[in-house]
C-alpha cells in the first residue's frame, strides 16, 4: 500500500507540475510600456545623459507595472485636482479684489465729479483738467472690471475641469483597485490552500514512515489502526492537492488578465486625466499672465496713450496735469468780481462836528435870497399840503452831519463825547434828533446803505413828539430811548430860518422810512406747496431755499449758534417780502442785500419750512419715519430711512437733499459754530416732519433721531445722485 503513493508525494512535492512560472512582461505590452531595451553596443554608444534618461524611463515603467502603479497615479491625480482648485480659489479672490477696486474707483470718480461743481471748489482750467483726470481713472476702472470678469470665467472653467477630473478619478479608482483587490484575494486563498496542503502532506509522510507519537488514534467511531489513519491522510492530501491546484490556476489567470488588460487600461486612463488636468491648469496660468499684461498695457495706454496723426488730440495724464494754468485761474476768478467792485472811498480826514465848534466859529448861515426863499416856500407848502403837516421841512442828515450816512451814528457820537442834546448851541439845536436815556447811550445799529437804508423820522415832525411805537418801527427797542419832553426840548430861534435852499431835501437824498415789508406778493413763496413751486418756477429746489443756503454757506458756516440764534424780526419780514415779490430777483451773494444779518437769513429758511402746507418729509410718511427711528441698529435704521426718502416726491427729495448737504457742511464746522448734528436735529426735527394727529406717534425725540440719522449719513443716503 505504501508503494502505491507517487514519488512526488513521498518527496513532499505536488503530484503535478502546476506552479506557474515567474510573471514576465506581457505578450502584448500596454501603451505605457517602454521601448525595447537597446543592445549593449547601442547602450555603450549613447551619451551619459541619454543613458540616465533610459534608466529613469525603465524605473518609471517598473513603478507603473508594479502593484502600486494604479494607487500612485490615483494619488498624483488627486494632487492635480487639488492644485487646480487651489488656483481657482486664488482667481476668485483676485477677481473679487479687482472688482471691488474697480467699483470703488468708479464711485470715487463720480463723487469727485460732483464735488468739483460745488461753488467752494476752484474752477477754471483746474476743474476742466481734473474732470479729464477722473475720466482717465474711470477708463482704468473699466479695464479692471474687464480683468475681474476674465478671472471669474477662468475660475469657473477650472472648477468645472476639476469636477470632471474627480469623476474620472473615482471611476478608475473603483475599476483599477477592484482588479488589484481580486488578484490579491485569489493569491491569499492560494496561499492558504498551499499551507493546508503542505501540512497534510507532512502528516501523511509521518504516518507512512511510522514516525508518530505513541498511542492510538481516535476517530468518530472509535480508535483507528495505523493503516486506517494513513488511508485517511492520503485522501485528505489528495483533496488538498486538488484545491491548491485550482486556486493556483485561478490566481494565475486573474493576474495575467490584470497585467495584460486591466492594469494597463487604468494606468493609461489615469495618465490621460493627469495630463489633461495639468495642461488645463497650465493654460489658465498662461491666460492669467496674458490678462495681467493686457491690464497693465491698457492702463498704460490710458495714462500715456500713443499719439498718432489720426488722433493728435489724445493726451496723456501728464499732459492733462500740465494743462492746469494757475495764473489764468486766479485771473479768471478775480475778473468775475470786476462788476462788484465798490466805488472808491474818499480820502480819510478828520472833520470836527459842527456842534463842537466854538461859538464864534459857527456863524449863522446867510439869509436866503428872495427868489430862493419864495421857491423853497412854494415847495414846502406843496409837501405840507400833501402830508397834512405845517409848512416847514427838516434838512437832510447828510447836510447836518457831514460825512455821516446813518441816522443813529451822530447821536451816538454826541453821547459818547458827553454832550447831551439840551446843551447844544441854540442855532444848531434843531439839527439833531437826540433822545437821552438815563441808562447811557443806545447800542448803534449798523445796516447797509444801498437798497434799504436806516430809517429816519419824517422831517416835518419835531423829534419831541416821537412815540414808543414810532421807535419800534425804526427798529429801536423802546426801552432804550426816552423822548425829550417839550419843556426841555431845545427851541428853534426865530431869527434862524426853518428851511433854506441849501437844506431842502432832494429826491436823490430821500431815505426810506422802513424795510420793504410791503412789497406786493407777485410770486408768493411762503405757504405754497413744493409741488406748486416746482410747476411754477421750474426748479425742484425752491429759489428761496437756494438763496438762503447760499448765503449761510458763504457767510454763516463759522457763525456761532447759526440756526439756533434768532434773527431780527424786521429783517426776516423784509426778506420774506422780497421772496414773495419775486424770488428770481433776490441775490444773497452780496451780504448788503440781507443787511449783513445771516441769522435773519437762517430764520427765514426755517420759517419757509414751517409754513409749508405739507412738511418736507410729508405727513404721509410720518409714521413710517418714526417707526424707522425706533430701530436700534444704526445701519438698519439708516437703510430704512433711505428707502422712505427715495419714495418722496421729486420736489421734496431734491429740497431735502440740498438742505441735508447744507446742514452737513454746518456740522463739519461745529468746532467753530458749536452746531453739531444733534443740535441741528433738535432745531429741524419738528420743522421738517411736522406733527402727527396720533398722540402716541408725536414724540419729538423720534423726529430728532430721524433728522440726526440723515445728517450723520448724508453721503450714504445721497451718494448715487
């Protein structure tokens, strides 16, 4: 029985020659296989660099054909995808920065163009060339926007390419690695079958040769004899041999398929994906470099364009700046004021007041001739008959007080020098309308002398009959003056004539007796709605608002307490009368036209808004404005008010914009005028919003908060205009 076993089994070898030879290169090499190995002669004849290249190629081929080839290429493709995504992120951020820069530059250019139109900015060649500079900057901003759009498109292309590469990588990862895994699993099963086969063969050999431990072998049916045990081992060895042989055949077949087909396909596909990803990234890098060069070249052409015969008018930024003529701008600015030059003042000299001259140095004027006296008497009778007064006239102030143009001025001079009216020489006692006061001399009032001069009493009325109401009409507080009683008033000597041809007032010397508050309202402004003013005058901002804002901008930005201090009521009434008469004829660039009283102009502007039939911010939006004012977040409150302001009618919006920009300039000078945004809001809150019929919504604090928010965010609310 022992002799029936094959020799191979006794020698601990498999009965069949089924061990495959060592795997070599496939019969049909894949596309990634290297060229044929050169012979020794060719190898010796190549230079060292070529030999190194061949060795590198063989090393690369060995890596690709090994079991780690697919995994290595998968990792390399993953790096390419990550690199493409990283550069796409860079492009996105670079595009965002360039877009923000371009938008900020365009916005800055718009603001600059608006600012150079303001009257407080230098005009002339500077404004023209500065506008051209902003246009050049706008063209550079357009180039930046185009560059940003190109980078954004490149980023999207890279993201799409990376997504495609990722899908291909997942496919070949599943396909290539699964084939490698199947081969590894089959080889593992083959090794297990081999180990089992070798163990049974060794047991069989020991049972056959009698080399076993002492004792009996027990089976399921009891103890076995040595022959039975040997027979059982023989059957097991044959079964293990058959299983091991089949495992080896399966592993060999699967490995050949992997080496000849699956692995080359996966390696080729992964190499193609890597090359495609790297090529796409290189292309985008080249485009990035090209776009940068194009951006710099375009900006350079904007700053310094190429001059040609077809376009000789094209100027560079340096040419634009060189075209600014400072001397010409100064000359043009001064020439604009040529028509406003005041007449030359007479030579300054000392003239002693006639009342202070010695008695012997003030002779009486000669009596008038008969012809002149008769002529003047007829004129005096004509005037007195019209006025219902006795036929006598008061000489003009300019003759009684040489060199004086104001009625109040000689009175104050006399009081300052300590000469009360009752101690004046008799021949000249009629010539001064002095009103003594126990408290001292009154405060002088200075008013312009061109259009609306300081009023004087009617020459036909003696000064001692002035009443307190008359002083109010003359803009003097009644408590500052005390009329002279008739018992102490100086009397006119009978030998001195009341009138003379030299003293008779002429029409050119007539001084108005009051401010022009009785002008006919040909084109009323106060109490008229903004919409009606817009339709009538064709200006979205009323002319009265324009003139008042202009006057305060020119003469009131540094006046302490502007808009808080009240002006003179008579001045305000006079200014209102001028606007109601014809606003187009009012010009407040000359301070004499508003009596050098900028506080009265500010009061007139506030009065205009108070007398509007519908408030500037409209009663319709009152509740919406107060609701927005209750918002604590500053940005949300500003945006809510901005939305409501945008919904205002055109005239209201334009007027609010002009007023807000003006008040913003006021608060910018708050270190001088002490008028901050909060102070201005307290003044203009109720004026601009009015009051609501709902008592719960009429809290003035919300009105103040609305106006204060507008003033603190003026350029954010009106920046697009």
